[in-house]
């Protein structure tokens, strides 16, 4: 049984539901975080200060605020780390040089009433440079713990079309926002890949659609089942 960690989102996590129980075990899942947040000064906060009913959501906000991932990854016993950058769609908030990810969970946690983060004043180019700096720190950390063949980059992007509940193909109306987000995160994937040669890459962007029947609802990054099945086929080939 292969041990996996995930730094990413539901697009990678949900695929594991299409595996056999004996194939993989998920050690730790880090979601709802931008790399900009994870590689900035931590927030002094306790878990009980995060007012969310879901333990998973509370944990994700806590990990983001306390910048737990860079410490965890140095000691993990995972055989592979799976990475995607879908959650880089989220805004980062800033206070005194520290950043947090403005996820829905963070917004509803009431944490910001205590610590008073504000919308970052950085422009698009400055955000990109800050992200690249954080990505290089991440790569440096990963190289100390893994060989490149233990890193799997899942180049997940937003889809322009979806399958509706009647099985018909439809097109999302938010074409501009989809392209804007894809341009950003696709650039992030390219940067990561260029600066970490030898890693595995899973890229399914010439195929498949989003799916209105996805358990999380309709979204450009909530895919149809055939996407996750195709992902697992490639994952199996890598891990075997």
C-alpha cells in the first residue's frame, strides 16, 4: 500500500475515491491554501479559536494560519506527494508581511475579527513574483525529503464546458473568469515544472468536462467521473 500526501484541492483528493482500498492510504491532506500563505510568518492562534462546525474545515484553516505544511513535509513518511494549484484561485489577505488564504472557511470562521487581515494591495505582477518565491522555497523543502520521482504534479485546470443532469454538454457563461484563472495557474504549473525537473506530471486537460452531478455541485473544477478514473489510471502507472 502506497502512502500519499496531498497539497492541493478536491480535484486530487476526490480521485482517490476511485481506487481500491488496498492501493493507497492518504496520510495528510492540505487544502484551502495558497503557497504565498504557507511560506509567510505564522499566526499565533489556537484551534479552539476557529469557529467552524466541521473538523476538516477547522483543520484546513488552522494549517493555513499556522503554516504547518513546511514543518510537516520535512518529516512525512509518505511515498508520494500529489500537488495541484486549483486553490490558488483564492485571494490572499495581508497583515504586517504575513499572508492568509481567503477561503470560504476562513471567512466564516470569525478568525479575522480577532487578527484583522486586509485585502492585499499587491498588483497581479507582484502576487506572481511572491508566489514564485514561495514555490522555490517549497521546491527546496521537497528536494531535502523526496527524490523528484516521488512528486506528482496534477495540472488541473478549470473546464469551459460541463455535462448537465440530462447528460447534455453545456458551456459555462463565465468564459472570461475561467480563462483568467487558467492563465494564472497554468503559469504556476509551468514554473514549478521548470524548476523541479524529473517530477511526474499528470495532465488531462485535452479531455473531459465538469459535471453538474458532481457531489460538490456545479463548478468549472468539479469534474465528471471519467476524469478521476483517467487520473487514477495514470497514478497507478506511476506508483507501480
